[in-house]
C-alpha cells in the first residue's frame, strides 16, 4: 500500500515481517479504538489526557505517525479539543480495515 495514514512498512519492520503478528497488532488497535473514540468524544477531563497518551503510543506502534503527532501536539497544548485526533483516528481505522481485508 502506498503512502497513507498508516505506515504498514514500519509495522512490518517492527514485527520482522511476521504478517500474523501484524494482523494481531492491527486487530487489537481496532478493538481499542472504539473505547478511545468514546472517551475522547465524551471529553472526560483527566481521562482525556490518559487516553490521548495511550493513543499516541499505540499510534506509533502501528505506524500511524500523523495520529501520534496530533496526540503529542495536544499534550503539548499546541492544539485544543479532540476533533482533529478523532478524524485522524477514523482515517487510520479505514486504512487498517482495508489492509486487514486484503
């Protein structure tokens, strides 16, 4: 897959080319993403910060670099609100689902 929201080549290198492990990691990310979206949509104070921190690490782990950078920007106070993060998460989810379907 070409350049997109998720760098699958990064994850492939991280998993030493183990496609089964890649699938597992991506499926876990998708399972967790529902909870992240719910918590970020509710804007629950301290929990929002914890969720964004977790999402930043998880985004980095799967190669969703733009998502991780947005989360870091939020942590640094460079952006307010979670709308951009939620949009980026949704776009990453679409790419991950597409990759898993192949």
